[in-house]
C-alpha cells in the first residue's frame, strides 16, 4: 500500500479523499493544511472512517511514498521544494505556479539533490500525451481558449475588465501569453500553463480567457500545429460544487495519477 501525504484539503482534496476512502492500495495518511486552518480541515474530514492526520508541515522523520499538492501556488514553495530535497516524489496540480521565473529550475535542482521526481498532473485538460509527443517533432503554434461561467471569475482581475454580474454574453477577459495568464489568474490558468509546459512554452502559447454567463461548464479548447500535423480538442468540464473555478476532472486526474503509481499496469 502506498502511503500518501496530501497538501491542501479544499474542493479537490476532499473529493480525492472520498474517492480513495475504500482503496486497498492507496492511503492518505497525512493532510497538510494552512496554519490556522487545522480545525476547519478536521471538521471537513469528520465523516471519514479513518480520517488522515491533519498537520501544517511534513514532520522531519516522515517518509511518505508520494506527496500530492492540491492546494495552490504558494504550497509549491512552502512544501513541495523541501519535500523534493528530502527525496520524496511529488505530484503537482497547481501547474500554473511553474510560470514564476526560475521555479522550474529550482524544482529540477531540488529533485536532483533528492534523487527523486516531480510529476505535473494534466488536471482539468486532456491530450497532454499527444501534445508533448508532437513537441518532439517540432510545434509551430498552440492556441488555448478557456471559457468558464461568469461566477468562476469572481475575485480575479476579470472584475476590472467587466461587471461579471451584469454581462449577458460571452466576454473576453484576457488575451496574451500563458505566462501572463498564469500570473494574473493563478486559480484559473493552470491548464494554460500545463499546455505550455507540454508544448511551446509559456511565452509562445497564446491564451484567450472568456467569462460566459450562458455557460454552466468550464470549457477548455486548444489547437496545436506542427511537423506532426494538426490537433484540436475541446473539453467541457463540470465544475465542482465546492469550487466553481475547478473542474471535476481535476479530481479524477489526481486519483488516476496516484493509482498509476500503485497498479502493475499504468494508463
Ligand atoms: N491543473 C489543473 O487543471 C487545476 C489546478 N488547480 C489548482 O488546484 C488548487 C486547489 O484547487 P481547489 O481544491 O479547487 O481549491 P480550494 O480553494 O477549494 O482548496 C485549496 C485548499 O488548499 C489550502 N491551502 C492553500 N495554500 C496552502 C498551503 N500553502 N499549505 C497547505 N494548504 C494550503 C487552502 O486552505 P486555506 O484556504 O485555509 O489556506 C484550501 O483549503 C488551485 O489553487 C489551483 O492552483 C485547480 C483546478 C484545475
Ligand atoms: O478546473 C479547471 O477547469 C481549470 C482551472 O481551473 C485552471 O486552468 O486553473
């Protein structure tokens, strides 16, 4: 059985724990919460048969098989980098964090010192395997459009672009590079960053973000062209009730990735 530590226990974390509750091969022993949020997280876990222990940092002697980040950009600096140094393999969903200059190199160096690995999870998008394979032959362009219901853009810079409560049609709230999208919309542009890291990079991947009051889905659409030919995909994700910014597929992506570490055949 794999012993897992999870960072963050919000919409994604709780849903992952629910799916793993009866899993014979994967066990989340510890959850790392923000300082001051331990009691709240314990409350969220109260109905679990064997709730994980809630901590605010990984104990010095803890050696989980895997550490999975489901928290947000700041958790990479705070928890993932030190865990890598200690040789703990890490899975990351807040891929947009890697848009910060120098962070990719710091993660690589920490993993090399710890002789371990980092896995960036596809989260709310699919087709990352095809895109990163296409990159081997050379890519010419990758264009991504992220469309979410207006409420998903609350408390983001989109509020300065339009009145999210008043718009009655789809409204473009951002056009630019994936690097800038990830900086401005950390909770909404992880897909943009993931596509960039798999494909043309953060500065050459073109991003359009749309607030759509007529949509109930988080729609991720991208088109890639290159030596391999062309490829486009549209993924219409259902948002999680607990957090409309986040698609349910992100939860399944975490469970799939953890399962791939435990099962004899990974797919
Ligand atoms: N790759 C992808 O496709 C996607 C990635 N994401 C990423 O996943 C993250 C989590 O999403 P979601 O669960 O919906 O968000 P939530 O806000 O529902 O939950 C995040 C939880 O993590 C906790 N947290 C934040 N920072 C830290 C920290 N440094 N250490 C420990 N706990 C922390 C928060 O606690 P508190 O509020 O008490 O700090 C909160 O409980 C998002 O921020 C986003 O970056 C999300 C969707 C898709
Ligand atoms: O969950 C989603 O639909 C994607 C998301 O928030 C992101 O790209 O950060």
